[in-house]
């Protein structure tokens, strides 16, 4: 999908937000402009079956920001909403992948991945370009998403869910969780739990 010449390997120590975070890889594969991480970064995680109300909540919140890079995981649902809204609003976006660049998952987001790079963002992976996604690599990917953002935005999630892995990573890194005050089981778990929460 991507030419090998487009891929850069960078040391994790080159990325300020990842310094001092435990269990980070020593290096990352990057395609695109890594300098977008020099801006304030906000991470987004949420349900793969995000509803229309939560999608609009997320887009409204994103539209209010200035000079921000949005980080998410290129998955179905909330991730895709975040990446596409960032591109629509002229904001930088970064996708952290659970696989190598030549095995984009889900496959229907190959065009979105190309557009992120083409419009000034970047793709990040800790995996060799030929590696496909695994159950554990999705969880591993989430720790990087959580670490890169100054805050983690959660429009909608269930408990338990993959999003809660990201929430718990963010909590362990002492990040604020920005959560929609809504009746989803994950949202209520975050609001009522021992997290640093900003309710919107």
C-alpha cells in the first residue's frame, strides 16, 4: 500500500509525549509529517458502533479547538469520525495502527489512511510493514494513543470494551478523560470511577 521509501523509523525518545512512559517500543515506523505531534495533541477513543448523537457531540467538541492535532486509531466508529472531522475542519490528525502499513485494518480505511498522510498528518505503527493486526496488537496500540494525547476524549463506550483499555492506559499516565455525560455503560463507569474526568 505504501512505498518502503515513504517509511521512516524514529526513536521513541524523539517524541516528547512518549518519554518516560513505561512499556513503549524503542522505535516506531512513521509515514507522513511527525511534526504535527509538536502541537497540543488530543486523543480520541470510543465505540465502533458510535451513534449519531455521540458523533455530533464529538464533532462539535473538535470544531471548537484551535491548533490541535487529533490522535486516534483508524478503527470503525469513533476513530473514523475523529479522523474525518479533523480533515474536514482543517486540523491535523494522526492514526496509530495495530498493524503494519501494508496491512491497514480495517481494509475499508485504506483510503482514509492515504488521505491523512496526503493532508499533512501521519500514520504511526510499532509493527513491521508486513505484519497484520492481532487481538493483542489492538490493546498495545491503545497505550500509544493514550500516551500521545494531553487528554483523552471519549464520546461513547461500553464497559467492558476496547475503549476502556485506552481509558485505563490514559488514567495510568495521569491524563484527563473528557467524557460525554450520557447513559452508555462505559461513560458512566468513567464518570463514577476514580478517574480525572472533565464532563461535557
